């Protein structure tokens, strides 16, 4: 596929996410296709993209860690991308050096899910950002992910989570090209051990200029990912707000 074909494929979104073998948009869709007997190949492509965010009254630039998953399910090509972390040098999002570790922890979990499903990834690479790590080399708190708080709750720690889904407009910078994107971001406020912690995660994104056709289906993709996360919250007995991007579930 060339880039134009890739964009067209990404935008040909199905209304029915019960058919992951034809329209994969998530790691679990690839696993489901494999379990259904399909031949699934997978390769990755990384980009760390400077993005101008316009969040409420704040305009700021951050680096977004993106991974494109592509390959074939039987004789059909697929491509989708996933945002693994967002980092900047101020307190509106995690520190850049934290974001590297957060992105790699989520990526390693997805690699494990693919391996468990019997899908080989051509190269299980991780995000690297040595020059920025050196530039922002300073003390910071350990990188905590949603998984850490779920594990803490599973061990008996009382955890409560406030969930705030948001459509966040942004502009990605690819070389000399600017690309307007809308990120489906969730801001989690996590209360445990007498302190509040803030975690942000991107659950989907779409080209802003195609909002009319993409907003609803990509909200469904984000909501499907949230449902999986909420199941883990339930299993760990976490007190949380059950919020979604689209209609109530």
C-alpha cells in the first residue's frame, strides 16, 4: 500500500466491529482473527510526532508516541495505528522521559498478547528517544500506568477513579506537513493511598477534516477499548465512573 491507499483503508470503517478479520482496529481484533483460523501477519512502524494540542484554554506542544500495525489477514491487507503515550517538558502531560517508559510498557503488553495468540511480529522493537532523554535528564516520579493501579487494587488497596473522556483537537507535524487530528483522550483522576494521581490515555484518533464520517465509528473503537479496561476495573473492585465517548452503554 502507498500512503494514499493506507489512508483510504483506515477511513473505510465498518459499522460492525463483530467482524475483526475484515476490519481490525485493535490488537484484540488481530488475536480474534487468528483464533478464528485466519493467517495473520504483523509488522510495526514507529513515529514520535510533535503535536500542537488545544485543550480547553491551554495550547501546548507534546510528543506523541505512535505505532502503526500493518500486515495481512489471509489475503486482505490491514493497517491501523495506536497511540501509546504523550510526553512534554511541563506539567500538562507526563514528562518526555516518563512517556518513553510508559509507551514501552503498553507496547510490550501488546506484543505479549500477540505472541499468546500465535501471531509473530516481524520485529518487536521498542520506542527509543535517547537524544530527548538526555535533554530532559532530571528527577521525576516513577512512571505509573493504569495497570499499576489495577494491580494495587487487586492486592487490596482501595482505588477510586474518575473518568473524563474528551475530544481533543491537535495538529501533528510530519516533516514539512501539518496534519489536523482529533484525539479521543481520557483523563483519569486516580485516588489511592491518600493521594490523587493523573493519568491520560488516548483511545483513538481521526483526521479532523473528516470528522463527519469518522467521529462516530472512531468513538465506537474508543468505547470498545474502554469496555475492556472497565472489565479489568470491575475484576479489581475499583470504584469508578463508567463514562464513554458515544451513547451510554
